[in-house]
C-alpha cells in the first residue's frame, strides 16, 4: 500500500512523481522534478519521443543541479505503461497535447491507476481541469499546475478544478519549491490563468502586425527588447514554445471568446504548413536553430 502523504515528513525522495507526456514541456517538468534527488517516471506512447526526452534530461540535469542550492540528481525512469508510471506516486503531472478528449481519457485512467491520495495535476495552458474530469471519481485531488518553460522560467501557476480540496492546494504550494519551482495561486478558475491571459494579448497583436504586413518578426522582437529590456521578443518566444502549440492555444481561445481575429491564426498555419514549427523543427519565425529541443 502506498504511504499516505501525512504519514511522514515530506521529502522529494519519499515517493516518486510521474509526468505523462514527454514533449517539450513534459521533459522540462521531469527535469525539474528529478533535480531534487527523487525518482521521476516519464511516460509517452511514442518510444522515440521518450528517448529524446531522456537525452535532454540527462544532458541538462548537471547544469540544473549545479545552479540551485540543495539540488541533487535523482533517477529518471522511462515507463512503458501509465500504470507503471503512476505506481506509489504522490503527484502525477499530465503534459499531453492540448486536445480535450485525450485529456478526458487520460484523467479517467489516472484516477483508476494512481494511489488514492496522489494529486492529479494538469499542465494544460488553455483548458481548466474542470473541463476534463468527467471520468474522475475523486475530483478533489485534481488541479492545474501550469509550468512556464522550466528550467529557464520556474514559475508554476496553481489553480483549482472547482472541486480541489484545500489540502491538495496547500500540499502543492508547500512542496513545489522543494523542486526549485515557484508556485503562484490563481484565486478562481480562469482560462489562460494569469500570465497567459496577458501574454495572449501581446502575442496575438504581434502576429497581427506581421500578418497585416506592418512589420516583420525580427523588427517586432527588436522593438520589444529595446523598449522593455526583455531578453527575447514575442516571436522568439513562440518559436521556443512551438508554433503548433501556439496555434492550438489560439484556436481554443477563439472558440470560447467571440471576436478574436483570424489573421494571427492564419499566419501561424502558413508557417506550420511549411514545416516551420520553431526550435523543435530547426526553423520557425527564425531559421537559425538546430533540432535541439524535444518536440511536443
């Protein structure tokens, strides 16, 4: 029987964590979780993608550990099944692509297979967990934990599914810093959370400026950096996220918020049709990348 969370003082080495989905964000979440000495299970139905994620985590882990006080290299386990991944875990993070039906299915599976006291968290950036817990029998243990591209940005927004217990929220806020993560609580359900709602407006207008022929991605980014002192502009950031992921998110916003212009999404589609997905395909709005990041 799995240990209950209140049976002992918590440590990242006490019980494993699991990440379901080994794409760009899934692999980065796994990297942070494994940087505190514990065991992290990583599952993906795509064996090739799992191998890409393993190489990424192993290459980056020494740098992450060296850069944080108290960090320790842990053990990354590539799991062949969801059941093997979630056994005895205290937290499972879903990081599969932004599609509602697959998320509904995976959360039904996680509810059946994970320990009764395990927290089931979603990294979804555009869907609140309330929209895909239909098959979850214990929704009080479900929450959103939305990560912002660790290990470069280690912020995590924590949001209730509407039925999340106070204990689950408290455990997440207390424990995530042990993995080098900085959690912020979202007070009420919000599609896009806090930062992403602000970022969506910036990103959409930047895309519109280019779609209308007013400027280029490079000029927009230079202006953004010059005026705000940012290290990256909107188009470099979108290349890092992946243009296919950006489009998925924009399509979702357009479906739930009337009046969002189509031109930014049409621009993204043109780039995607050319195979320009960003860093993970070697080129996006910029073409000076190698295929160095795991795809999602």
